[in-house]
């Protein structure tokens, strides 16, 4: 039995060896198959990554950029500073249609500047942009200068031969002279950007002083006092000299209402002293808004002369030069005040005047100009639109009657009667297209724009725009397109749910949210490498309130387009407190400073750099593809 078992074991040995050899071969084959599967998986993953990168591949680089020069200084305004290109002179009287007329008779007027002739017999005044004279005692007015130009603030020359006045005959207010004997007129100033008003003669008749107005970030002008020499023989315009400056280039407040002292050695003027630079609403006239100053022409220094509760404005020296009349608010009335320049004593003479404009912006003055009849009487415009003479000692007033036959040249009234849906048409031409954005890549051009609160696109050779979404609950704002022309990013707004930022797939129409909290969003942009987006978060306003308006500025979030056709958005980070930002070709962030003079700021890696500065621009942008 034992021998039989040994014999069987000997016979099975070769078979076991064959089985072991086969097992090893199978293991080798399995290992090879596993390696091949792994290699195939690596190839598939690599191809997927390559395809994704190709899809998100940015546009080819633009040619070598041109360096943008940075100005080293900000040059102050010159006399002939017109920032909108070559100025084209025009005549307001002839370069427009004023074929309508208006005729009526009046015995009163609003905001009437007045000035007495040197001999005291006539008064020149302005009414509705025309110049008239009446006898000092009153009567029928005589038209001195009418027509289309708006003429105001007339002043007799010291010798009575000329009249200086403010006119917009050249398209903007300048100082002009009228020769009484010939009726000829000519300009004393020829500004085409900064307007010049409220001119006053020097007692010698050889020069004038006037207010020259400058604007910065608002339409509100800040005055400067300029003197202009006169050449009455050649009638040529002479260059002016600045005498009293505004506080700064950004100031919205400055000196105004200038008038020479009787000896010509100084200039009286008024200025808003409630604020240094920025003009504000809701000012308190019972404290002090305006004060009167005296500028010494020999030392070039000003001193505050008077002000205080109720303010002080529109100075006017008496014939002797010993007294100074001006206006002041006393409780609710505008009063005529006379100051003794020797003692400083101030007396409220009469409070029956028209209402002054201290709380308002006053390019036409705080109160109409007035004049002295003699050392004892003042000729001034008062309540109910009447002229009157006022006694300096008693305050008694005498109404000066007048009758004015007004003849005005008017332009036609423009009226529009639009028929939006003409006939039975269901479509119409859009008159206002906003936020246009056009980009070309590899011969394909995509144009997007907003109209009637919706975003549209024109792709390729299509001439009929189509909406990029079917949203009905939002107003779509500020669209822009990605560098590969596949995606669009825009802000949307709803009066109930407020705003957000969304990405739109232009192929499928699918939308993806970028922001997670409601807000007031504008100007979203893709980076050129498609790795991040920026958008502006705006502050509140008086129309829509202040909900969701905290921490305004430009925010940046990373984005990632996944193979599953979704978008991963990173946490937003505040990049700069400036808004209206966009990407440069190098993916740095460019934004205007928001201050005057406006600057273009580049933010990169947490550091800021100024690229450009402009005095008059409201927006600065770098051309697409141009490097900073």
C-alpha cells in the first residue's frame, strides 16, 4: 500500500509542475492587462484635460502693447481751455431759428439788475435777457438792446459813453461793451469754455473785473476774480489776469459779485464761507453762508470785512467810498444793510427787498446788482418786482413806476408724437441701445447689447438679434463676453429681490449664479484667462434706499468651468473701493479713481499703480489687448 502511494505521488509530480507553470503565466497576463487598462485610463484622463483646456483656451495674444505715458503734473486751466477739440465759433443770434415772437406789456420784473448813469438821469436794467433804460424817476422803458442773445448785468462806464454787460451772444457768457453813440458792440472776453459774468468798471475806465467760472466734477461752477485791461480804441480782446483764486482745482465755491472801491485800490466781493470747497444743499441762512471780503490790489491779499448771522453779499460802495451797502437775511426777510467803513457800524436800512438766493447756487449773484443815487439814497429792486429808492437815514422807500413793452424772439417748441407700433406691426425700432460689446475671435464676431431691459446677441453673420436668456423677472444689465465667445456675464435686477451676477452659456442658454447674496451689482467682467471674474457692488441711493448696499467696491471671484458643464465660483474678495473696473490684457484690474482729476488705477497682486490722469474725463479705459 505504501509503495502504491509513493508510485502515485511520483506520477502526479509532472502534472503539478505544469499547473504551477500555467498559474504563473496567468498572473503575468493579468498583470499586463491591468497595466494596459491603467495606461488607457491615463490616456482618457489626459485627453479629457486637454479637451477642457482647449475649450477654455484664451484668445491669441495681441501684438506687443504700447506703453501709456503718465503725465507728471496737472496743468491748471488756461484762458482758452476748451477740452472738447477745436472750438467752432458761432453766433447765437443767427445760427438758429428764432422765428416766433412774444409781445406783452409789464410794470414789474423778476431779478432786475440796475445801474445809474454817471449824471444820475437814467437807469439801465435787464429784463428777460434784454437791456432797457428808464428815467431815474420812472416812466416808459426804452429798449437799448434786444434780440436773441441773453444780455444781463449792464453797467455804465465812468464817463457814461459805454455800457458793459454780460451776454451769451458767442454761445457762452462773456463780457461785452456797447457804445451808446454808435450802437456798436464788441466782446471784452472771448472765453469758449469758462463763462465770465458780473463785470464791473474800474473807476478809471481802463479795465474791468469780472467773475470767471470753473467746473470740475459737478456742473456747479466755482468763481475766480479776473481783471481785463481795455483798449477802447482798437476794441481788441486783452488777456486777463487772475486776482482772487478759488480754493482748489476741485472747488465748487469761489469769489463772486466783485466791485471796485471808489478809489480803485481794492475789490469788494462776496464768497460762500459755509463750506470751503464742496457746495451743499440745505444750508442755514440764519448762521452764515456768504461773507464779504476786501481784496487789496497792491498787496494781493484779502481780508474778511463782514458776515455773521444772515450772511452778507452783493457789496456796493457809496459815491464817497465811506459807506458800503449789501444785503443780509434777517429772520425771514432779505434786508438792505449799510456799513460805515470807518467805524464798522452796520445799520439795517430796509427789509422790503425781494428774496435773496443764499441757499442756492448763485451764478447770477446772491441778489441783483443795485446802485447809489447819491450818498443818501440807494436805487434797488424790491418786493413785488418793483424798483425803488431807499433813504439811507430813514429807510423810507419810494416806488419807481415803469412800463416795459417786451418783444422776445423765441425758438420753435420741439414736440414729438411717436407711434411706437406703427400700423399693425408687432415690432419696432429700438431708439436706445446700451452696453454694446463686440468681440472677434478666429474670424467669428459676437456682438451683445441691452435694449428694453434685455440682453441680445448677434452671432456671426446674423442680422436679427436674439435674446441670450428667456428670463422675464429681471432687468439685464452690463453684459460682456468671455475671451472664447462661449460665455456671457451680466448683472440682473429685480425691484423685489434686488440684484445678482450671472454667467450665461451662449450655446445652451444655461445660467449660473456668481453672487450668493442680493445686492446692487454692475459691470461684471471675465479675466482674459477665464480664471476669475470681477464686478462692482454699488452703494445705496435716494431712489432705491440703502438695503444691501454695504461695502461697495470692486470684487473678484475665481471661477472654474467643470467637464459636467457647471461653474465653480470662489469666495468674493474686495479688490479696490473704486468701481467701474475691468481687466487689462495682463489680467490686472483697472479702475477709475472716482476723484477729480480722475485717475486710472491698476491693481495687481495687492499693489496699486496710477496709469493716467485726466481733468475732464468721466471715464478712462485702456484699449482691448493693450498692456499697462
